[in-house]
């Protein structure tokens, strides 16, 4: 080696990562069912929305809604 070449020390590689834990399918299914129940519990019917209410009135009366009501 030349005296102008820096000495390079390579650090040892990091240890390998731990293997992932086994999947608990029963717990995953329970969590999915709970999230589905919460998502469907918050839903409202068609008549409860503002847009659906305005659309039904427009069709029934034949007038287009205005900004003033």
C-alpha cells in the first residue's frame, strides 16, 4: 500500500433481524369484524343526507333549488 492511501476499516455487518411473529388469524378476524361493525354502524340512510333530500324535493316539485332557498 501507498502511504497516501487511507486505511479503511469495515465495521462488522449488523445482526440479522428477528423473524416475524406468527399471524393470529382468530384475532385478525375479530378485529376485522369489529371495524366492519363500527363502519356500518355510522352509516345513514339515503333520506338522511342533505344531497338526497335536495334531490327528492327537486324531482317532486319540478323546481331547481336556488341560493336563497
